[in-house]
């Protein structure tokens, strides 16, 4: 009896992780093509402020996270236009200001017991059926939007000005992409936590790069690598009793290391 | 629309970037079947004028407009795609429209048929310019805009490249606007030269422009092919940084060679 209950939460954890891995493949690929990894990390940090405000105002977490991510992205775009501070400096300021802000706001949310550790590093074994609905509904919506704007996004990745001259609605496409990243952060938080989300976006994509010949095959392969990392991480967590979120990230990193060996072999031939 | 209509019109346009006046009351038109070359020193506002012409930025004052509905082919000066994006020449070109046969045809026209299966990150600067030109051609542009198309192309290749632009113009009837530093090639392959140094110093047919005192002041007498000294009313000079300084406080420092373009 006890064993079957354990099975069920493992199944929920696997399903949750798989849902996040599938949407993370293409989004993470775009993030590294656009050299926006730290941009993604900054949005993830800002997500903690979104969570904290959601708790304070008793709103759905996903709404709070997406609204705060949009505000932070718009602020960074506004400051970026001033050309005074570099992108890296701005990201450093916003990432940590929002992280600190989130923790301070959480301290106001008295009466609510908040597991900061779970927010930062994930609590995949506590994924509920309700969480799974959010993950799959959000993931499906995200994939649908991504499919609609994929051609435009690719044009912007290749050369933004060229895309604009040729009629691509670059500003709209980039805004939607940012919202999609915020959406994935919101649904992936429970799986790997705010501080590790970017690794789930970036490491599978970087692994897939070694084998892909087209943008689409890289995006798809990244999803498959993500699925493998989730399975491997949860398996290791079950066997060795390590935290599942970091286990998933290390499993992805292991696969990335293997992919590097293939690259070195190719270069030697 | 009839053949003589200007595809692109910039009139009395001024642009400031970060409080610095980059373009001052600039005029520029490109008509069908016309090759217009933009020349000028580094930092003279050439790329800003091209961005203005393309509609990527708006003028602070004045007008920058294109005939509605025209297709623009743009070959940017810098083209750097991250190594992590798996993209071959064939895919880059097919994204601009056209099937495999049309892609191959466009690449053959620019002498880059052999690059079709290559990843774009491995291409040299000159090879990249060629495939970007092929990509622009696939769109059947009414107006082709090239920002330093021959930079990074070897000397033999440059003559060929400008010859190619002439052929494209003859075949398609498109207007071409290009930025160049290669003055000799520009003079040979261009219908109209616009010499820019934040304002339009002079504009007109190549042989007229090369005899213009402002052109000689900017590029030195050795660059003037047909050096002829002749009297010329002038309301400004250039200081050491190339800034136009009005001699008599005159507002209008723009001097068009069209006024004395009779030889």
C-alpha cells in the first residue's frame, strides 16, 4: 500500500518534469541562439518577487510571475534604450534587486508558511495533479504560440534589422517570446526551482547543438535531452535520496559532457 | 507606378543620436534602375542615413518615405549569427522565399553556388556578403540596399561585385543604394554619388562629384580623378574632425553640385 503511494508521486513528478522539458527544448534553443541566457536567468530571479506578491495578494502564482516578468522586461528595455549601462550590468541589477525584493516581500506574508528552499531549488516530489494541469495547459498554450511565431523568431535571431526591413513584427515577436519564457518559468518553478530553471532551458539545448543540423532538429532534440535529464534525475533521486531538482540539472550536465566527447571525436576524424 | 518615380525619398531629414547630431537636413532619392552610392568618412552618418532610408529609425525632423508596398532587399554591414544556431546557406536563403531551384539560381548569379551546403558561421566575410546578396535577390526587390557590400571582398572580387550590381540593375530594373569606401569602384559603377559628412556635401554624377572642392577636402586631391581647379562659392569649411563650420553663420551648409553640374 505504502509502495503504490510512492509510485504515484513518482509518476506525478515524472509527468511534471516531462511537460516542462518538452516546452523548454525550443525555448532554451532560442535563448542560446540569441545570447540571452542571463536575460532568462534575470526573469527567473524576478519570478520570486512574482511568487511573493501572489502569496501576499492571494492571487494565482502563474499570474503574479508573468506580470512581474513583463514589468521587469519592459523596465530593462527602457533602461537599455538609454545606452548608458551595458546589458550585463542591467541584468545584474535587476536579477538581484528582484530576488532580494521577493525575499523581503515573503517576510511580510506572515501567517503563510513558505518553503523558500522549495521555491529556489524545486520540490518536484510535491507536484500535485493540479500542478500537472497547469504545466500541461500552459505548456500546450506555449507550444502553440511558439509554433505560430517560430518563423518570425528565427528571422529575428538571424538578423533583427534585416527581419524588420522584410516586414517581421520584431517588437511583437520578441515581447511574445519574453512572455513565453515567463510562462515556462512559472510552470517549471515547482520542478527545479527559480535558481535552476535556466539550466533546464540551456543545458539540453547546448547538448542538442552537437548533433543538430537544422534549427528545428536542435529544438526537438533539446526536448528529448530534457526528457532524459528529468528521468535520470528523478531516478537518481529515488535511488540515492538526493534532491530531485538538482539531480535533474546534474543529469542534464552529464549528458552535455557526453555530447562534448562526440564533438571531440568528430574533430579528430 | 511609373519608372521615373523615386522609390525612396529622404527630404531635409535630421537625426540625433544621444544628443549628437548625426544627420543634418539630408536629402536623398533613389529611383528605379538607378545606382546611388553613399560615400563619406568614418562616422559621417552613412549607416544612420541607410537605417533612416530603410525605415528602421525615424527622422527627428524632415521626411523619410518609401513608395508603399515596394519590396526591399537589405544586405547589412555586419552579419554575425551565434555558433549554436545550426543553419546552412540553403536554409538561410530558403527562408527568404523560393524553392531549391531558385535558391541555386540566386547563388549561381553571385558566384556562390558551391556554398549552398555550408554552415553560415564558417563563411568568410566576402562569402557572407555574396550569399546575403543572393538572399536579397530571391525576394525580387524593387530596392536593393547594401551597407558596405564589398568590405572584406578581395580586390578582384570587388570589381566583379560592382559589375554584378550593374547586371542586377539592368536585368531587374531595381534601384540600388549602397554605402562604400571603395571610391574607385564607386566612381566606375554608379549613376549618382552622394558625399556625406553629417550633411550632404555634394551630390551628382561621379565625375562632377570628384571635382567638387568638398569632395577633395574630404578625400584628398589624389582621389579626384579629373582634377580641375575652378572657382566655387563656398559657405563653409571643415574643421579638423570633419565637422562643417559655417563661414558666415549661414544656416544652410548643404551644397549640392546639381547647381553647377553642367560638365
